[in-house]
């Protein structure tokens, strides 16, 4: 009888330790910032918008991003912060279509934002034929933070393919794919 109780107890202990080991091996998603589409196909003269979105975040009071793009293919027409989520101090950044950068898009919320949310919407115009990448990076002046501690974030990019309009057609078609 005593042997049976010890055997059951040992089985329970082994189960608990193996469960803890398995839990350690399960990957947790890391915070990331990306665009709402991985690829965009469009034509010269067309405009399209991409949302800047955060995913898998712990509570964050905000942060900042900068955007790089090929100025021979694209230009930025507008940046707007999602003020439904980010209700404190926000800045739409400095658009430089000559060098292909929007620097220091800053956003904050005194209540904090958790999980997945839209940060901003950027409106682009295709000005030249070609392939380009739109890259996100953390703003130097305002990294993502939670309770005063910096959050490590990965940043994704979007690929854009701009083709020339067919003669006589003035449609402004674009396709997004995730």
C-alpha cells in the first residue's frame, strides 16, 4: 500500500516537472510592428494606404517609428495617427520625399495599449515604375516602452511593385496581399 502511494506521488511530481519543462519550450510571440500588407501591386500615378500595426504587445504607453522608402518609386502624401487608440501626445513625423524617409512618427497613450492595434495610416503615391521596399524601424527619440522599460520589438517590411499605366487607361488600381 505504501509503495502504491509513493508511486502515485512520484508520478504526480514527474508530471508537474515535465509540464513546466514543456511550458518553457513553448514559444511566446514577441512584439512586432508591420504594415497591413506584405505586398502591394499598383500603377504609376496611383495612391494607396498602409496601416502601421503592432501585434503581440504587452501594455505599452507608446513609442515611435520611422519609415524608409525608395523616393524614385514612391512618395508619402500623408500620415495620420490612430487617435482612437493613441489619445495622448502624438506626432505625424517629418515627411522627406527627397531622401525617402518619414522620421519620428510618435504616439502615446496614458492608459496604455495591449495586444494588437493600428498605430497610424500612411498614404503613398506611386511616382515611378519599379520594385521597392518600405521599411519600418524604431524612432531614435522614442522607443516602445512599458512602465518606463524599453520593449524589444521586431520590425517588418512591405514590398511594392509599381508598373506603368497602359496607354489610355487612367484607373488607379492597387492590390494588397498579406
